[in-house]
């Protein structure tokens, strides 16, 4: 489940938060691209898989450092999908999904760096790990990065103010 399940420990952003369906939409696109990366790597197209992972790493960085609202998949959702849906019943604090993008960036970047160091299977393992997280979010609304964020907030290792 997304970070919206526990709002007692966090306030929604100053502007009211984000539509929680947006990160799930982005996770579905990301999971699809990560699965393609794994399949390409296993099928022998290592170079193509590597460059796709590099592109996905850049997208994760975009979401982590520019914020979830500025992520290209979030912009696609806001422009083309959200206008066709009913308004959300509640909004979600953008900090947890933004943190989750940072976790995805760390996993994907590790795969890229290890592949550059010629570590065997670095690309499919990193893409596979990131795929599991993205798929759980897209299919079951269970955001691993968001859960990690909430645990770190509760442990007072991340400040929310």
C-alpha cells in the first residue's frame, strides 16, 4: 500500500499533495520497461539492456531529485490520464514517492556501475530487483520505497518538517 495509508505521521504537502494514482501509473510504466530490460539481458541483448537501464536510472534520478511531480511519467499522468478520472478521494504526501524514486535510482545506478565494472549479470539483477518493487506498487499499491520512508521517519532518521 502506498504512503497514503498512514497520514498520522506526515502532513500532505503544503499544496495538498498528489493524486496517489499518479505514482501507480508511473510504476506500471517503469515495471514494464524494467521487465523489457531483464528480458533483453537474458536473451543476449546485453548492450541494449544496459542502455535501457541507463535511461531508467536517469528517470529515477529525475523523480528523486526534481520531485515526483516533475517526473515525465507523472506529467503524462497529469496531462492525459487524470483529466479522464474522477477526482481522488484523498491526496498523498509527495515525499514518500519521491524518496521511493531515490531508492529506485540507487538500485538502478548500482546495476549500471557494476555493469561498467564488468560484473556478470549486474543489469538483469538490478533491473529485476527494481522490477519487483515497481510491480508491487503498480499491481498491489504496495510501495516498498514509501514503506522504507515511513520507517525512517518513525525512527526519526528523516525529518519531515
